[in-house]
């Protein structure tokens, strides 16, 4: 069968994208506590559904915030104060130690300059990295991978999920993993389901007459064998790395496993949904509280889990757009504009809220209803790619957008 560009094992534990042949790579230490390796990594997290940035990082020092949200505002006495103007939702207590240790930074009033209020379009624009342009075929995170494949691992670009996300679509190979423990490679410890996946995966590539794709598939299968030999089902997170139950916590735990296995992961992607709170958003309790708790606890656990590898890792979060400054008649919020981004990492100059805060006065609201975007999300990502990952080809990563050192916020040292 002629397979030339993209192959997916849908509804399984693995999806493979790309056709570049990848040579065998050296056996790595398997799922053990590891020290610094010198390899730079970026972890990208997407909050799908348009998170309410104003109830996540609360402008509690601005009286207008409370006037606009009479039932869902976070009471000032409950806010975890950061700098007198901004504070965290009380469910995000897990972030405070990261802030105090100056590893966590915040970029408020950030987001996409495109004014769409469509979840689908906005997510597509942010994952492609080309707001307002629907014809872009690949994703910015795929374009960010500098082409050195003769030296790289098949696990260089990894997404946690059943299918590859838009941001990793493109010519550079990437894998999507739904569950490390479901990788099937046969052998005495593999169950029937695992063996079936193994056999279908091997036969799929054995039948391929495309020598380039065959090479990629065979090397990736070897990587799966190596991964399975580490016995990931017996993985134990580091002490005090307490992941919350649920898909997002499981995803970040598996990212930590992959990083600590030293399998050559350079970029990783995971997402968390459920942020579209038009009705009964809640305040210190309810939907927003439950999600922010899960979100912050999972990230804090991940950071504890990877230990010394944090010095070489930058994690960045984003959501397709924010929500209206005013609450609606259903005690929720509608689709808005600007939002908030978190940036966490060893090289991050944390303990500070970055970006220009436009305020919530009606004169400064975008279209009279939303927090204005004053920092393009691509500026934040560009700084991470340039100053942390060493990628100087930003014009190729974000075509049509210019971001240079003078435009950066100074997030990363």
C-alpha cells in the first residue's frame, strides 16, 4: 500500500505523522529519577473552551471588576494576592509556591488579535499560529521543530491524546499517545489487547512499499518496545507529586514519565476542556473552582515530578479567547477577547505579572464588552522558542508576524 504523508492508528494508543526516516537511537535510562541532560524542552497546554481569565487571575485591586460581576466575582478576601492588583483564584493555591519561588510568571490581557468568537476558528488560529488565516496547513509547534531528524528520537514531538492536535500537524514527525500503558509490543507481560495493537502496528508497516515510511514506522515501533520495556505501569511519581484524578492529571503524569525516561522529547502538548461557562460559572465554588483546582494541581504535581529537569523546561498555557468582562443573566460569562497565559520554568523570571494591563473601565474595553488584548500570544511563544529553545527562525514559525528581542517581555533569562 502506498502511504506517503500521514498515518494514524485511530482510537488506539499511538498516532504517527511524518515520513522522514529516523535512525535507531541509543537506549536510554528508563523511568528513573534523572539529573539535568542539557536538552531544552517546551510543554504547551491548551485550555479548550475559552477560560475566564478574569476569574483565574483576578484583578481584585480594580473596583470595576466587582461592579461588573455582582454574583460571580471572587471576593477580595478570598483571592490569593500576588501584587496588590492581581491575585489567583483561591482554588489555585498549588500555584502560590511556584510564584513565590519565581518560577511562575503570568501574562495578562494576552491572546489572539483576531476578533472571532468562534471556538473552532479561534482554536484553529492559535494552533496554526496564523490568526485570521484559515489556509494554513500545519501547526506552529510542528514548524518550531528545527530539522535535525538524523539525530532525533521518534518521541521528539509528543501529544497526549487519541489524535494529533492541530498545532503538531505538519511534515515533521510527531506521535500522539492516549495512554503509555496501552502500547502493545507483545511478549509475556502483554495482554491480548496489547498484542493485537502490536501485531496490527507491525503488519501495517511490514506491508508498506514506501521505504521511507517503512523506516519511520519500524523505528517508531522499536521506540515503543523500548518504552514498554520500562514497565510504565509501575511508574511512581516523585515524592509530593500529587496528581489530581482525571484525564488532565494523567496526561501530565505521562509527560513527566516520558521526560524522565530521557527518550528525546523536545516538545509536548496536552489539553484540558470544560472552560465554556455561559451558565452558573460559580465563584469560589462551582465550575470555575473545580477546573482551576484540577488545572493548577496537575501542573504543580508535574513540576514537582520532573525535579531537576525543570531547569531545562518551559511550560506555557493558552486558551482560544477570554470571556466577557461583565457576567451575563445566567450567572456566567460569554465569549470575549483577551485572556491570561501562565509561563513556568527554570529559566523563567517569575513572580511577576507581565504585559500592559488596559483596565476594565468601559472606555478601554474591546468592543465595549471585553478585556483588550495588549500582548499577542505569539510574542510570548516567540520568546520561549528564541530564548529557551534556541530557535531563531521565528518568521517561519509565525509567518506574517514579527517578534524580535525588543518585542519580548523579558520573561525568560
